[in-house]
């Protein structure tokens, strides 16, 4: 599954964007108060060549666009947008042009540390004020800015509306690129989850205030393994109809999936964005139009359904057809025509009266991909010549190798003819085709194979007729855990050269189509999987649209892909892996305490993991709670106890919870926990052996748990945690614990070799009478203690890893501020320091005699259940559960 997500995706079909002049980034001077409050942040204006020179005096006359980089993103990522927009402005002789500004967020890791998101939001508000002031003396001074946000930059832009002092009319257009709108990818601290909650709640509760803001969210598709596309879909609100979410693989003229970084430079996507920006300009104000309906029309034109025509706000309903062309009547139900070096234009007319009784639809295609009109509807009932007609070209849809129109005859009762215009084509070669058909004859249903068929069985269908279009409905394909391989094989009657076929997987409830162009004849493989599950109120089935060659037959074979099913599990739930791994280690830790209590010996980590870490110990209780939360009485009791909602219930409501997914994740966690235990044991053994060769051996001796020196060490680390960064103090105590465990391992190995007692025999056999009993007992205790320390170190490693992002953030910003504020783990760090300072000097002899050992051995099981219930979508809660368990261990050492 990991391999499927990280490596088995389509090749990069994006073109790189290039500049023709050297890029320059002009730093905009900010007010002193703003610069002092946000010393790490900056604002830049992008330019190239002469344009950059002209703008150095900041007498700007264009349309302001602000680019916000994302997690660890650079302000220089605005280059692709700015450069292509500049070339486009040159094409129109600078009648309109855009000024692209970019914010430098110091490449902060805001996807992993949420403490700076609010600060970034406030800084962007100040930048908007500064930008608008630059235009205040201009003839066409803007009153708002357009924002393009990549990754977390898009979320920061949405968060502007949550600021009390922010006026919504300051933004008229927001374009986000691969932004996780729904939830954080890795919820590693509560500041991150609280920020998401505040933003999404505001957008739901204040939807009426957002009516004048048009939002476009573009997701990267399956190539983007950092932010899955399902997270990039904006919440669907009935009151807010000016938001649009698309996947890049469905964007016309792009049809390509992008990874998380290439989405900012993918030429095909950038061209679509820049074309949309220029079409959004109001000729009167020379700024982006204030009409929300026009903005949505433009975005739909460029990002959803492109009719292969230049955008017009109000296209003429009727158009005149020049009579200089030859008129040819076609009465056949199927017609194809090849054009090559035709010097005379033609009109082909298709009378509808003779076809209405026998057919329900007419389908036409044209491989000439220019932007001129080519298909019309005529209302002359008698004449064979049509001088005035309805332009049906706006009903067309652009595909990679052709533009197509499908009309339902019932919807056009007043039309008497369909007219195809074939202009004179000198040096051009293209084909046209039309056919009338009944919808039932071209729509076939193909039930998908069951999830547990594992690819051993398949569904097949043979398309016998030789039409231009087929729609294969994929029945029962509606969940995100389903994944299939579709094989499309084409057979043709002759070997002549044909136009390629186009295969499109169309998902009716979201804009996440994927398109493939295939040679004919050929065998083509497609992947079928979803970013968004089917909504409850939507009964439409996904379709495989086959735009075919006229004399070819097609066979479609569909199989379940186990590899891609596992990939979907990883794609949707990889963020919960640490929870399942730590849960397994915690269960093993409880099992070791239980064995220590019953036998007096600490069992080996690997053996105890196999014995104790069982999914049936934790999963059934969570499933029961989720089931009961469907009842009002239970929900009321749950809320009265102030308990948070179970994460599995939230995921189920988002249609992101698979059958048996928790079992699979638990088993995955068991495997990772097992090998992490082997890794720690082996590493300690090797490190201690190396140390043993360099340092003179010592005799095992029992230390006091608390000494003045250790107390000073605890106070020092607590001071470090309070004055600098909690994660830094945790990392220091971790290194100290690692050093101490290596010391324990070295002493145990040396003394075991001296007294010829191995760790294995110390557990299971009685030492020989020739050896002093005290020494053998001491070594056995040391081995037991070492095994317990290895498990604690394993648990503690995951605490360090989960707190590592805030440590990296602090180190990166150390030159601006010594103290991390806010710090997500400051108080937890102080508690962990106190706990580990005692534990690293403890042994199993003190724990065995404790009255609290029975409680300490039983607590890890309910903590594991609670961790899986409340930690899957809140990873920052995991250290709290581990810390509580270790706190009981400390009490066992003392009491």
C-alpha cells in the first residue's frame, strides 16, 4: 500500500514554465510597527526585465494578486504565475496586467506546527492594507485583492475572514492549490486542530458573508501523496454557491495529476489560471469583476467544462450563417467526414424530423481544436438553407484530441436541422463525425467486482456496435476503499490510420475525472479509485466514457486491485499509523508489567508483543461506542460527561472509514512495533559492545532514585523547557536516557560475561552453585531492568518523534526568538522530564514490591483503547496517554 501511494502513480505530464527575462523580487517596505511585530516575514513584488525596472518606484497601475506559499514554501514560487501573466499582458499590449506580490513566511513548517498560523494570518491582513495603499492615487485604484494560496497558504487566506478587524470585501477571489481544507494532514498539536475548527466553523456559520467571495480549490490528484485530494475539497454549503473544487486531472487542457510542488509550476494549470484571471477583468473598472456570477462562469469555463471557445459573458443566442458555402443535406444516422486541403467551405445539414422517432440523442465530434463556432441549430422547417441559427458550439466539451457535443433531441423541440460548418482548410487535416442513437443502445452497465475477490475474478463487457460513443456505468462503485484496474482492448476491422480513442472516467458527484488518450488498436490500462465517496443523496453511478473510432469494437475488463485497495487505506489513514504503533507498544508494556508481577521476571519485548498486542482487546469496545452514539440517549450521556467525540465516528460521517480498516492498521502497527523493538535491542547491544571495548568495565551497583545532582538536572531541563522549547528539553532527556540505557546494557553484558550467566539463562534457569547467589540475582535483575528500559525507550521515542516538528520550527526561528511561543508541549515536557529522570535510574526490583504494580499493569489496556478512540485525528493526545502510564510506573518505584 505504501508503495502504491509513493511510487505507482501516473507519470508527470506537466510542462515546466520558463522565463524569458531574469526574475526580480522587489522587497516592499512595511510600516515600522508591522516590521517590528513580524520580523521573520516579508512582502515582495515580482518582476522581470523592463517591467521590474518600471515598478521600482512602486507607481503601480495593474491588478493586485497576492501569492501565499505553504508549508516550508518559498515566496519565489510566485515566479510561474507572474511570468506567464506577464507574457499574456504583452500579448494584449498591456491593456490589462497583473501585479504579483508574494509573502515570505520564512519557510515555516506550518503543516506540522500550528502555533504560527494565526500570526501568519494577521501578517497577510497587514500586507493587503499595504498593497492597496500602493494604488490609492491611481485612476483605476483597486479596492480588493485576489489571493493565490499554495498548500497551507490557502488555509491562511481562508482564515483572514475569521479576524474581527478584517473586512470581507478586501478579497474578491481566492484560488487555492493543493490546500488541505477539511482537516490537517498530521494533527500534531492542538493549535493546528483548533485553527482548522475555527476556520471551517466560521465558513459554515457565516456563509452569507462569503457570497461576494469566489473560491476555487485545485487538488493535485493521486500524484500528490502529501495532501490527498479529498482534503482539498471545500465544504459543500447550500448557502454558499460561489465555491468550486476540482482535481487537476479533470481540468480542461491540463488533464494531468500534479505532485504537491509541481502544482505551482505546472504550465498547463498555470495557463488555465492566468487565462481565467484575464477573463475575470471588468473593462470598465480594469479590475477583477465584482459580479460573483460572472466569476463562477469564468472558473467553470476554464476548470470544469471548456467548450473550445474563448469566454464570452453573454454570447449571442442567434448568429448569421454566410451563404457563400455549399449546403449538403445528410439523411444518414451515422456520418463521418475527413477534411484535407479543402479550398471550399461546406455546410452539412442534418434534418431532425426523420430521426426524432427512432433516436433520442445526437452526438457530434470535431478534431479541429480551434476556438471558432462549428455546430448550429436551425429552426427553418422547409428551406434547405439556414441563414440564422442557434450557436450550439457553446454546448461542446473539449477533450484532449477532439471537441464533442451531445444533444438530447427532446430538449430542442424547435430545432429542425443541425448544421455542421466545415470552413476552407488549406494545409489542415481533421475529421468530423455525427451519429444519432438511442441512449439505451450506448449505455451499458458493468457491476464492479467485490472487494474480497482480490483480483481473482473480473467483470467483462463487449461493445459490439461500431459507434462513436459508449457510456459504461460502473455499478456499486461508490466507496473510497474500492479500487480497480480497468483494461480496455480495441479491435478494428482494417489497419488504416485512425484518430486515437479517448477514455474518461467520469465521477458525477465531484470534479475528479481522469482522461487517457490511447492509440487504436491497443490494450490500455486505467486505475479507478475515488477521492470523495458518493454522497448519501446522490444515486448516480460513475461512468467510463469511451470516445471511440467508428469501425472498432471495444472490450472492457474490470478487476479489483488489492495493491490499490491497500494504497487507499494508506492514503486515507497514514496519519493514524503512529497511534496504532504506540498502542501496540503500550499493550506490550502492560503485558511486561503483568508478567513481572506474576513471575518476577520481565519478558522479552518481541515475545510479549506477540502474546499481548491483540486487536480484539481494543477494537470491539470502540465499535460498540460508535454504534451507541447513533442513539440520542447515549449521545446525551456522552456529552454530559464532557467526553470528546470518538474519532472513528467522525471519520464515518466523512465516509472515510473502511470495513476492517482498523484491523489492518492495527496489524501494520504490530509489525512496525515488533521491528522497532528488534532495532532498539540490536542497536543497544552493538553500541554497548563498542563502548565496552573502549571503557573499563564496572561492577553493577544500585543507585538511589533521587539525588541532589539529579534534582539539579531536572530543574535545569525544566528551566530549558520553560524558557526555550519543550520539545528541546524532551530531546535532551531522551539522549540522556539513551546514554543511560547503553550504560545499563554495557554493564549487564560485561558482568554477564564475567559470571558466565547470559540474559536468557538468567530468566529460565538457576545459576550454578559455583557462582555466588547474590551476583547471579543482581545480573538477572539487571537483565529484567534492561528489557523494561528498552520498552520505555521505544515508547519515549515516539513521544520525541511526535514533538519533533515544534523542535525543528524552534531551531529554524531561533535567531528571531529564543522562546517558542506558543509551545504545544511545554507543560507535558516538564512532567516527562521528572518521570524519565526517575525511570532511567530505576530497576525492576523496586517495581516488583510495589502495591501499585497491579494497577500499573492493568492501566495500559484502557489507555490503548482511549488512544485509538481519541488519538487518530488528534496525534498530540498520544504523548498524554503514554505519560500517564509512565507516571504510574514512577509511583510504583516510589510507593
